[in-house]
C-alpha cells in the first residue's frame, strides 16, 4: 500500500496540487475539523458509497491515526481504485482545517 506522511500531503496542498482526499472518520470526528476540500465518507459507509468515486483518479485516504484509512485503502484497492494512505492521520496533521 502506498503511503504519504501528513507533512507530504500538506506540502502538496500548499503547492496547489490537485488532490482527491477522502476522510473516513466518523461524523463527530470530522465536525472537529477536516482537511479543506476532503470528501467525507465514514469507513462504515465506504463499501456502499464507492460508486461516488472515480476509478481514473487517485485518492488519499485520511482518518484519525492511519488505521481506518489503511483498511479503506485495502477495500478500495480490491475494487480497482488507486489509493494512498495518509500515515499518522489527523493526529499528525499540522495544516489548515475547516
């Protein structure tokens, strides 16, 4: 599984790279702040909402610490998606939130 650190993702956003971020945390966690522009799909709903994602794009998966996003990567990879796990998750995130 491909991985990026939170700092690498933040740097890519600062450089205005076109990123597709998917936050798989629960609603109450996201309410406390998420990376600007990230799509919110709780891990428990990902299997039922993956049709909303485009297989031609690469997605960076985000959660609190990197565990759930790792499971999300496994699920999406097994269904033909290109994904990267943000290691360390929001616990390591020092960038802006919304």
